[in-house]
């Protein structure tokens, strides 16, 4: 298993710092701890509270956010905290003992909802599934990251799986109609989540296909300049709308010279008959309006 790395990310609140992990920390959902007593089932969080400047800790599947007291500045202590978290994780320790923490079990609800893409059904749930959108084109991709996606691929009609914040979009082959199979799949997903089984075990690396057909790892998007503005606009105006239809628009790159934005269509947006209209009439026009003279075209690339 590769070494777990932690990266530091600033937030809009200068007392809060995010420590992003290359490994999944908890099985979906999130936890908030206000003091060491609340963290009795979270040994890493207990350790963090022993640091005198730690005020509050928030844990998700992909990061730990820590709020500090004003007795220190983050620049003086952040490297120490980062190293402590990395050392703890690389020793194979559990972040949160989720079985012990689940004293009150929430009932899991799963509903099926048609999307504009006739091949895709959206399965929404009242349980937080992931903080990082993940898409799997086949069971081999899923086997590296998501036991839940692997389980869904066991249904012979499943072609692709997309997992987002609180829903799963499933693409089917044309061999069946959704009316004949969605009920069984919905029941399966609900039982899987109710049993507390692992949703995502490892965060997949983002890749795109090159012109030669090979896949290359995409570096993390640097949120600065026009590219950063584009990501902010997508997050605020586009993603909530397409998420309602079980899809996602993921930013990939901005060609400053040619003023071309490249995005990846995921979930119900991938292969949707109306996706071209959404791309051109929706996203492209909005970006041109909000970033005048900075955008010539928006294109979709394969994920």
C-alpha cells in the first residue's frame, strides 16, 4: 500500500485549516468534535485535542478540518499537525471507530429518480456518501476504490457507476428497461448502506485519455486566476443544477491562449442526448457572460 500523504489547504476562515488525505478516512458521512470527551471513539481526534491550540475538529472521508484558538497562528504549527496526522495514518490506525460511534442508527432511505438520460437512473439517499465525486466505467476501475460500486456492478445490466455527495447514478446497458430492474437495485443499495458496509476505501486518481489513447494522471486544479474563477462558477451555478438530474460537470483545464475550457461530463450527463445543448447553451453562455473576453469555447473530454 502506498504511503498516505497529507496536504494543507487554507479556508475562507483563517482559524480553520483543512488537512486533505490521499486515503479515505471514514466510510461516508462526517463527524464534528467540540472537545476531547466527544472524541472517545476517535483516537486521532483525541490526540489532536491534546494540542493546546485545537478548538474544534471536523472529519470527513477525504479531509480533517481543524479550528484553532487565537493563541497561535497556523503558519507556526501547521507542519507539526500535518506530520502528526501522516504518522498516525501510516501506522494503520483507525481515525474513527464508526461502529462504536453509531449508537443511534439512522434509518436509510433510498429513492429512484429518472434523469434526462434514459440510460441513467439516479438513486438518492439521506446518507452522505462521499466528499469527492467518483466515477467508474467498469468493475476493474471500481475494484481499486469502491466496494459499493463493485457490488452494484454485480448486476449484469450495470454499465457505469457514479457516486456523489448523497446519490448514485447508474448507467445501464440497453438489454433491460429501468421499470423492470430499478426496484431490485434500489432495495440492494438501501440494504448495503443500512449494513454500514464500506462505500469508498481509496480515493481514485483522476485520469484523462491522451491523444495516443493512454491515460494520464491529472494534477490537482490550482484555484487561481481565470481557472479558479471558472471552477467557482461551475461549483456555484452549474453543479447544483446538474446534480438534481443525477449528473456532474468536472473541470479539467483552461487553455489561456485559446480561451478554451475543458470539462468532463459524469453520471447522467455522460452520453445524455441533451448534454450538448447543456454544454453550449448553458455552461458556455454562462461562462462567457460572467467572464467576458476570457472564454471562446467549452468542450467535453472523455474521463
